[in-house]
C-alpha cells in the first residue's frame, strides 16, 4: 500500500515491490500488508529516491575588476542536497578568511 491505496504487484514475486524506473515522486511511505485466514499484519518503510548531484548554468569564464568583487556561481542540485566546496587548483578555499565569502 501507499498512502492507503493498494498498489499492483508489478512482478511475479509478491514478496517484493519493484519500482522501475524510480522517480522522486515515488518517495514516501509504503506499507506491506500480509493477510491470511487468521488475521493480518503490516510493516512499513519509507522510500527516499536520491538524485545525483549536478551543476546547472555553468559559467566557465568570470571577469572580475581589480580591487572589486568577483562572483563565481555554483548552482548545484541533488537529493539529498549536495555540499558545495570551493578550490583554487587543488587547494581548498579558506572560507573563514575575510577575503572569501559564501552566499547561498
């Protein structure tokens, strides 16, 4: 069941519910209901469909003015939300420095 609605088995093996292709909209609580002549039992699980991180609208060249501010965008998405870090070459940017600031 999902949200109180019986779902089709979808496969020949009723012991498993296969969701293919899984989508974010499929995330949510699911309940397995088992019945026989002497009663029924339920077990629930919550499905969270995860989405790989991606970066959209990539700007490959950004111009900055000497002694001015330069803004470098990183529009990242994913489920769970990705953690963004900045590097100069192979060195992690020290965001505790007053020179660099992170805006969300």
